[in-house]
């Protein structure tokens, strides 16, 4: 287990950003509802709401820092 996600968390966003193959996998350990966005939807939402890009950058920065420790 690398990380346990909580309500509101997300994964797999890097593949939507950098056009590479998705490397994230997840297994739910309880009843789970998910929302799936394809590349076009994410990019369109970022165009409409640039604050989403700022949020993604913050999360990616935190994950990178944690991985480097």
C-alpha cells in the first residue's frame, strides 16, 4: 500500500496532464463511488476554471516532496 485515499482524493491525474500511459492503480476496500474524467474533460474544465490547475500543481508538489523524503 502506497497511500490510502479519503473522500475527495483523486488519482491518475498525471496521465491526463502529460499524455503518458496511466501508471496509477487502485483497489477499493469498501463501497466506493467514483467519477471518471477523460483528457478532454479535464482540459476543458481547466480552461473554464484555472484554479483547478493551481490545485493540481499544489498536490503534485506535495506528492513529489513526500516521495523525495
